[in-house]
């Protein structure tokens, strides 16, 4: 990456696999799936006349998701809680973890040199869903007084900026499923260019509500519940894959210039070495091999690394018929003969697809894999699709020799592809 080198000094998560880094690591080692059958009020079939559930062809196909076990009342006083959508709650808690873990004294950094960069696909979706339900289903004439402030897409970033006195750039990115990967990449660019010294960057999504699930179900991209075990419903790269599973959560990192981090004696977890951004510009939902391959190449070029330096890829791996074969082909285009020996996994098989927060969570997971040399598995992958013929980590976590660098990919509806490369510091 041109300009100053970028240090990753803090990580924080509130996600289906655990509400801190230690819990996340334990779940990844165990290959634990957090995908469950959702409560009836969220994922039951739509009611019809007489109050019965619909059994027509319009009934919901999917009833599973990957929720976070989280109670905002344990973290925020009632007056503040009334102003915070769930997405802002989990964003604030995970960002606080990252700041604490970094050991940084933000008071020693000029407020104008502190930035906040957040990705989210749907912002305060829970507040919006609640408001619409009251208006249209319950015929209420009023909604919560802070509905606009809770539902707006930049709410989480705004609250984080207020919490830490960040008077520099405060930006929210909404590029669907690549939102938080873009947020982290753009934060790194701002530091590399010398615009800010410290960035709190990541993403949050909390949209496991009825309205969102019905809308996604209508796209026919969601996986049905596995008849034997809901946790096996998401099967990336498998021949019998049947769609993605929605999840929720937040993940944040603290980024600093490498020089600044070294000067204050920080524990540098990894270097964010490369960021590639490319757009398909071909179709609103259908992925493009060329667009994905372009983002992969740009990230490698920005990192100044040859493909051979990459020891692990955390794939986008949505378990949809459209994505997984295209992503496999894109990796082959970029890595050539090496692709067959390159370990790849999709952790969405365990934590579901966090939409706008997916890139940030998967970046955190990739940093953890780089540091531990323990690669997380693609659970539920038993019979690979012949078109998906890479070395997918699929029989539990895999211990490997230390490797130099890893990459994680985030591809999105709308065609915005973002790839991040981290390397050993």
C-alpha cells in the first residue's frame, strides 16, 4: 500500500460465534456452527386470513439464521439505550473491545487526527422494521421519538465518533456485502496518505427481523433449514449447497501508522498490507469472474506481494449457486497453478452472512488465522461441487506452518468487490 505502512493493533467482535475475541477463537477451533432455527415471530410463514400460517408457494423458504446472544441492557443505561438501535449497540461494544485491546491512549492523539470508518448494509433495520409494524400492522399514529436517529445508516459511526471524540473523518460505507471491507480499506488509505493517525474501522449489521427475512427470502437466495441439523444449513462450495444464511454482528479494528504504533510500543497484531477495490459493472446480482479477479490482483499489487506469498484465503463463500463457482474461477485466474495448493475456507458456514459486517468479521478471523497458523474450517462441506475444486479447509481447523500473508474477499450485490491482505508484522 502506497504511503505509510498500516498496523492493526486492536480487534473486537460481537458476533454469532462469541462476543469477544477469545470466544470467537474457541468457536473457530471447534468448528462450531451458530446457525439455528429462528424464533417463530421472526421467521414463521406469513399469516393469512383467519390467523393461520400460509402453506402456499409464497410461504417462507428459510427459517434459520445466525443471531448474536446479546442484551443491550447489560451495557447501556436505559436513557441511552432508548436512542440506540441494536446495530449501534453491538457496534459500540465491539469497537470498545478493539480500542481497549490496542492499548492506545486516544487523548494523546489530536481529535482531528482520529477517524471512524464503518460499513453497514441496512443500518438500523430493527428500528425501521419496528416503526413500520406499528404504523401499518398495529395502526399506531406514533413511532418511537428517536426512530430517525436510530434507523439512519450512519448512526453507529456517529455514536462511535462521539464516544471517542473523533473529530476527523466519520464515514459510513454501504456497498451491500462488501461494506465493512471497504470501510477498513478506506481507513487504511486515509492513514497511508497521512490524513489521520488512528482509525476505528469495521462494520455492524443487525437485521434478523421479519421484514428483512421476508425480503431476502423473496430473492430465493436463502438456504432452507437442514432437516437433520439447522447448523448444517449453510454449505459453501458443496455440491448440495442451497443458499446463504443471514447472520448479525459487529467487528472492529484499530488501525494506526506502523511508525506511530512502533513508537508507542504497541503490540502490532498484523500489517494491513493491501486493499483491492473493483466493480463488476455487469449485473446487479450476478457475480463476475473478471471483477472478482481484478480486486484480488489489485490487493496483491497494493501489498507488493506475489501470489506465492499468500498462505490462506478467507473466501466470500456465500453457499449460493451463483457465487461459489465464480469465486473459485477468480482465484484460479489470479493464482494459477498455485491455486490447487492454496488453503481456502468460508467461515460463513459457521457464523452466517453478516451482510455489511461480513468483511470486517472475516478480516478479524483472517488476522487470527495468520497469527495462530490455525486455519478455520468450512463446515458442512462433505461433497464438493466439481466446479469448486480448490483446497477447501473442511475437516476441522487445520494447523499449518507459519505463513507470510493472508487475504480475505468480500463481494457484493451491486458488484463492488473488496479484498484485504494482511501480513505478519
